């Protein structure tokens, strides 16, 4: 069976980059989670081995399920049923496989149910998924919207929302710009300096 990670050895280049040791040490905060979570890495080598295994699982799901469903998802598409918009059956199967494998909330701390991945291996996973089905890659990678809430949210918001994303609930990006809708590439932003206010005003 195809594996979109092991079949493309060039991807491992990123894990072997000399900067990864420093990235791992910082993300793992000197591996302090090892005493709290049995799946937390003990050291740098253990962390890279963990990333490699998760990438292999991602590649396997991508090769066996996501790539196989891609054409059917395009043909079926999402549809409206019972007052709701439903994903295509292949998209649902893809999401279910990723959730069962624990591949949601990948960059979130373990205390919320995440994998505490640095952005490099997470982005590698996103690249692997998008190679099989770019549309599904976009849906699955919406999990990184939680980064904004993690960075700027309060403790209550962290506790209410981050575990839900880590357990597989999806997020969305919704825009209300005139003439753009949810077309992120069409969004326009204008910055104007206000002498009166002494600050920049953003108009979108």
C-alpha cells in the first residue's frame, strides 16, 4: 500500500535538520512532560522518533484512505440535508480516520489532549495530507486555527475549546468581507494612519 511519507524519503530531510534539536528542546521545555504523560518523549532522539512514527501513520492513512477517497469526494461533494450542510461521505471517512489516529490538535499541549508537536512536523503532516487531497488538507488543517485561541485566549477558553479540537471537532474560518465571503484570497485590507487618534486604523 502507498504511504505518502515513507514513499517520499526527501521529507525526512526536515527532521534531520540541525535546527530540530533546538526546536525540540524549546517545544518540549527540556522534556518536562515525561514525568506526567507516558507518551511524552524522554529526550531529543525520542521526540524525533515520535514525530517520525506519527508521520508514518499520517502517510499510511493518506495513502490508503484519503487518496483513495479524493475522486469520490470531488464527485459527491458536500450537500444539504435535514437543514445542515453535510460533508461528502469520503470526507467523513477521512476525518474519522484522522481523529481515531489522534491527529487533531497536533501542536497543542498534552494537558489539553494534543501531541505538543513543533510546527515543522505538523506542517510535514499537512503537506502529506494535501498531496493526496488538497481540499481535505484544507479541512483537516483548520485545526491550526486553535493556535490563535491558545495564544490570545484566557484559561476558561483554553479549557472549553482546545480539548474539543484535540478530540476531533472541526473548526472553521468564516469571513464577512464585502465581495469576498469566505474567499480568504480575495480579502482586502487597508491601513490608514489617523493623526487624530494617533494610531493606525484598519479597514477590511
